């Protein structure tokens, strides 16, 4: 007979084993439930953030929901991590991990129950509501008591306004134009840029020329009915008969629209709608305004997206520019030194440093100027303010008015754009943010998700960025030739304000100063270090991103990921880090999606890179990596493989770009969108392997021989989404055989580097082509003039010919190259004459001529190019340059209409001797 103690022990063991065997199933079920719950919470947060609730208790509750969402993401990532680390086998290690995950699932369920109780206290649902537990009840928009910044511009005397003279004159001329049509002008700019001040100046100057006028505030706190009632009241009171607005029997928008329309039917009116935030408000008002009698409507708004979407023949947009440095100085000196209006020399440097942070924003300059006026001319006080601007911009600081105005633009963002915008503020101030790099980070963060419209993530990312720009929260730093932003940035003042938002929402901890930083907060989602180094980490930290900018301490071959906390990283950005070896611990980051080691000294990538199954971006630009292991083919989710280096010199050499080779057989990830730059080197199988890359958008391929031409041509025709193609021969003398393409993809950019026996005819079919660069083509004058093939391309904006043509003359025929904006001619050794016939190149804005030693004179017909803004001449003969000198140049009269003309002569040490030939 079995001992009762033994029986009890066996029963306990049986129960334990049964529970253990059921554990994977329970965890899998819990994970599926959490994924579903996360979708519900995300939808809720989107709605809650849009409403920008006013009550602090509700705001705190919403942040608890956000924290719960973060916890769910942590659990899901932890589950994925252990799954990737331990495979399918239910080992002891995996069993322990599953127990931990099961406990965390139970904990988050309890947390969600508590949150739901908070919802019942703070967001009671209507009695008949059938919505899910986390459905938000209607709330009012956040309302700030920022009376001074919004009202003050309405009472400024003209003498106190600085920097709007040209804008004012233009708008007054537009308002008083006698053209017999109804016109609308949107004045667009970021908060505090002076839109209201400008509109008020114009309104007061022109309203006497109209039969009736009205200034209407349409800010977010105003309801449509209130706006319409106010408009009717003002219009009636401004009449010479001092009419009284009728008291309607019914309080409806439609009734007021009819009353206003009837009243204005035979009148010429001017109306200003100040501070528009929503297009439906404008559309309602528009219904009340008859389109006749040369009436004028001025609308001020931060929402450029609304303004540009409505632009047509009668609706125009006037973007307001920030003040120039000189005007900014004039404004701040007027306010800070009201007596003399002159800055003492001892304060000039400090004044310029403070103005540099304002970047020409009138509101910031005005508010800071008033604060400085209380400091007198005491240099220590000015230094103290310069160094404490960030703290003064907080809600309790003396510059809180600036924050109150500017933060409204952030509050107005939809939820998905808020996250995108917050991430931009993790970059250092004054750091140009590349469009493509930013969108790759957004994708890695899941801020961009595929919708039902079938758009690519990259295209959605560009739409997101354009909306942030049009909402005047992001400024374009550098524009690409096709009108897309190449780089952008967030203005300094906004950046300082948003930094506190990053911490309040546990979005990111930013470390802007030099030093070594210890991370102690458990709930930090992202870490951004601008200058220093990472120190000790909180053991329970589960950060999703580590962003490191600038140089760090030398010889750091590893990163502190031994902590379990950093194994959850999705993004690791170590641009410019002082690394000369690949950090060994990176192979442990099994959930990593984005890896940037750009501008580091690393020379090789280990085979263990193949363990990063979730990797989407591998950015090794400007490193010394020249070979990738074949394990790169294990990365099935890889979208961007960027491995190349530019060795820049004074002039572009044939081998300027260094690409990479692949060791052994290769199978490319079918998800690849960008592949730059692959070195073929007699391995044509690399080209054949590209035929499955149907989503590829940009391809750079090097080391080609003439015999590779057929395979390459066949492959290119199998890449339907290819937008950009960069092809380079093995050396300068090698022929690029690119003749056999009959059905090219819809290329927008084409770069051909190497000898061409003749100009490929298929290039003339590239109707979407905006940029073409032909280098070392050495086309023969007798058989292949490139101009004849290219002149009818309907969208070509930029053309570069570098050692591309051996002829003595280039003829740009009449009526051809209708959209070309940039023309660059370099090292055309035999070229003697360029002729631009009448009506050719009508849009040309920039002409660059380099090292064309036999060219006799500036192109014939250049005096007809009315849009030409710049001429740049590099290492051209002295007699050629002297003909264009403004003092005595024999051909200067042909180019005197060009605002900028410069010549450059290369000097020792990579310097240029620059000579200005402009008038």
C-alpha cells in the first residue's frame, strides 16, 4: 500500500506537470488576447490624444492607458524574443521564460481592470452606450489662457511692427486690385510668426475701400454657430445705416448662413478670418459669402495643409517668412533697449546667440526682448537667460506665453503624427534630419502601418512628413530637385518646448550635454544621447531605441547590452560612434529592426548578423566595410541594405564610390527596397539573384563588364518598381552595354558611369525621369549626340554630362528641354561651342561648367534665359572668365541679368579661390 505522503507528492507532481504542459497553450492564448487588446487601446489613444483633454485627472488617466499599452508591447516583444532565442523546443530555459510571461500577462490583466475602473470615474459613458470599455467620452479641447500672445498683435501700432513691409504692400495691392472677381488669400505660418499682426495691418489699411468689413476670430475654442453670429453682427454694425443684426427665431448654422448671404448679396466686403484650424469651419463660412463684387477674404492659419488643398484660381496662399537676422536685431533692440534702441557692444555677442535660438520667430523675439528689458545692460543677467531658456519656456517659466502658443500646433496633431513628430525631437537641435533616414526609423517604430489603400510604407511616410511641414511644425532644410524635402529640422524654440513633452509621456530621455549618463528610469522607451556616452543602466529598463549622435570615447567595441533590459531594442543608431570593430553584443539583439553604424571605422561584419531575423535596415554608409557574409541572405525582412563609401576629392574620380562584395552564393531578401552598392566583380550570379526583387526601388551596382550587359538588361526589366538606377563599369575604359533594354521600368533617376558605344535609345522612353547623370560615357560626335536623345524628356529637371561627349558643339534646339532647371557640363575636352536656341531651356536656373578647357565663350543664347539665377565656373581658362567680368568683360552684357556668377580655381590643400563676377 502506497504511503499517503508519497500519494500526495505524486498528485502534486502530476498537477505540476499538467500545468507545465498546458503552459505554452495558455501563454499563446494570452498573447493572442493581448495583441487584440493592444489594437483596442491604440484606437482609444488615437481618439483621446486628438481631443487633448483639459482635465488633469483625465490626462493622467490617459497616460496610464499609454503606460499599459507600453507594458503590453513589452510582453509581446519578450514573447517574440524568447521564441527567436530558443526555437520550438520547450527547454527548461523556455519554460522559465513562459512562466515569467504568464505572470506578466496576469499582471497586465489586473492593471487593465484597474484602468477600466478609472474610466468609470473619469470618463462615464452614456447610459445607452454599447462601446468597449476603453471608449473615450466626448471632452473639450485643451484651452489655454494665453490672452496676451493672441490679443496683443491686434493693438500694435504700425511703428512697432518690424519686418513685414514687403508682405504688407503685396497683400494691400492684392486686396485693392480692381480685377472684377472674388478672391481669397490664406496667410500661412507657424504659431507666433506674425500672421495676425500682418493681417491686422492690411485690414485696417484697406477696410475703408469696402462697403462692409469684419474681423472674425475662428480659433479652436470657437464654435461655428458663434462664429456665424459674430460675423453677422459685425457686418451689420459696420454699415453706414448702423443696422442691427436680426434676432433669428431658430438657432441654426443654416439660418445664419442664409442671413449673411442675403445681407452681402449686393455689397463689396473684406473679411479676415483669424486663426483657422479646421477646414469644415471655412467651408461653412464659405457658403455664407457671395462670390461677387471684387470682395476679399484673408484667412490666417498654421494649417498649410488646409490652405494648399483649397488653392485654385480664386484662392491663393501667402507663406509668411521668419524675420531676417537684421530685422530680428532691429526688433529685439527696440524692445530690450526702449530708449536708445541700440545694443551695447558688450552685449552684441550674447544678443546674437539668443537670436540664433529664436531663428527669426517674431513671438519668441518679442517675449524674450521684453524679459531682457528688465535686465538692463547687465551682462551676467543676459548670460543667465541665454543658458536657462529651456527652463523659462516651461509652463511655470517667464517665457511660458511662447510655449502656450506653439504647443497648440502639437496638440492639434492626430495621434499617429504626434509620435512621428516626437521622434524628430530626439535628434540634436540644428541637426539636418534626412528624409529617408527619418522614414526608416518611423517604419521600425511601427508609426507607419499599411492601410487598405495599398500604399507603400515609404510613400505614407512622405505624406506624414509633408503634413508636418505644411502644419508648420517642421521646416525644410534642403530641398531635392523634384520638390521633395531632402533634409529637415525642428525649430530650436519648438525643440526646447517639446523636450519636456518627451519626458512627460515617457517617450524618450534626451541627454544633450557632454558626459557619461546613467539611466535610472524604468519606463524610458527611448534613449537619445547627443554628445556623451552611455553609463550604468537600470536593470529593469526595457528601452526600444538607443540613438547616439556624434563622436564618443574611442575603442568601444561593445555596447552595454549585457543588461537584459537592452535586449528588447528595436533601433540602434550609433552614427559617428568611435568604433573600429563591429560591436560583438549586437548579435544578442534578436528583435532589432534598425541598425545604423554610419560614419564609423568598422571594417567587417560577422556571420552572426544572420541571427537578426527582424532586421529591416542595415546602414553602413561611410564605413570601411567592403565584404558582407553570405548570412546576409538569412535576413528575410531586410528592406534597406546601404553599404558604400564616398571618397571625396576636389573632383569626382571614376572610383569615388566604394561598394561591397558578397562572399559566396547569395539570395536577396524579397522585401528589399534599397540596395546600394553591390560590387559584381565577374560574379554575374549576383545580378541574376536580383530578379526576384519586385519591390526594389533603388539599385546601385558596380564593377560591370561589357559581357554583363545582357544579363543586367534582362534583370532591370524584371524590376517593375525600380525608381533609381546607378550603374558603374569596372573601370573608365570598360564599356557599359546598356542597349538591350526594350521595356524599362519607370525610372526617375538614372546614373550611368562608364563608356557607351552609343546613346541607349530606351532612355528617350523614360517620361518620369527627373535626373540624368552621364559620366565617362565618351560618346562619339559622329554617331551619338546625347542631346538629340534627351531633348524631349517631358520631366527632366537635372542633366549632368561629365566626360560624356567627344563632340565640338552642343546644340539645344528651339522648344526643347522645357523643364530642365540644372545643367552641368564637365570635362568635355573637345567642346568649343554651346548654342541655346530661342525658346530652349526656358526653366533653366543653374548652369555649371567645369574644366571645359577649349570652350571659347559662354553659351550662345544665354541672354534669353530669363529664369537663370546662378552660373558657376570651375577651373575654366582665365580668358574665358575675364570675358564675364563686370568691369570690362566683353560678354558681361549677356549675363548681367543673372544674380549670382562665380568662378572657382582649385588651390593646394583642397581650397578654392572664389571670385564673384556678379553685378
